[in-house]
C-alpha cells in the first residue's frame, strides 16, 4: 500500500505505475489547482490544492483492481481510511491540506460509474462519521459544480477516489441525500465534527436547520 507525495513522484525514474502517478499529479496541478472559466466563482477549482502542493500534503497510490470484486475494493479503500487517520500531520502541514488520491487504472471508464461510484456511496457514511470526506472522480462523472450546474469538477483522466478531512464548506455535500435518515446521519456527524469550533456561524445555523427538517421529514413519513 505504497503512497507517494508529489515530490517523491517527481524523483521517481522507473516504476511500473509511474505514468499513472504523473498523469494524476499533472491533473491536480493543472486542473484542480488552477482557475477555470466555467467554475462560476473566482479562484482555483479546489481552494486547498495550492496549499496542499506547497506543503507536500497530497499522497497518491495506484491500486491495481483487475478481477477484484466491489467488496474487495471497499476493504482496500477502508484500509486506506485507517492509514489516513493514523498518519501524523507533519509540522509544516495543515490537516485540511492532507489528502489521499487512490488511482484505479484498471477500471475501464464504462465501469467507473458502477464501481467507483458504488464504493464511494457505500463507504461515505463510515468516512463522514470519522470526520472525513470521500470523493469519486472519473471521466463520466456528472456531478455539477456548486456555483455552475454545467461545470463538472469531479472528472479526472483516470478513475480515482479522494480522501480528505471534512471542512465546514462540505455542508452542501452532506445535506443532499434524498433519504432523510442518511441526511440525519451525515448532518449529526458534521455537527459533531466541528462542535464549538465553527468559524462560520451561518453554516452552523444552516446545519441545525437542515437536521431539524430531516428529522421532521422522518416523523412525517413514519406517521
């Protein structure tokens, strides 16, 4: 379960997975870490990427998934969650800049929607309740941008899953499941994660309001 920082990748000369590591590293730098005309707001696509690159806080791993069942993929990704939580944050790093990118070059693009998305959906509750987020990226990802519904920020040249710590700005991603029981689970984990450490009072209030609405919906359904 080898993980490489971007600086380590730059120093690699011969490695069977080097092309995949380089391709995703360049995508991180030139797409996630740069502004985009269709983003719908100023700044880079992912605000944390420039700081993460500067502090060498992004780690990449290539997972050869040929002939693996979804349950096996879930186990592997779950193991990386444990590694992420155990790994100490270096002095020059900030926790919010730390990220794992798990690259799956053996998953064909036509299978990505089924495999990558299903693993993400299955594991997201476990990750959220651990104070983490897990994101699914591939060429056919239709998830819209928050500021422009026609922008597709989760498209990557190779299928991958991203692991990072939850941030306050993640509230829209936790208040979107149609299932109110799942929304309650996510929102309670979100509020527990930040507790009295909220820096944005509006998000704190919005999260409580969303939780109350989800609980009211459950009560209405159960009548």
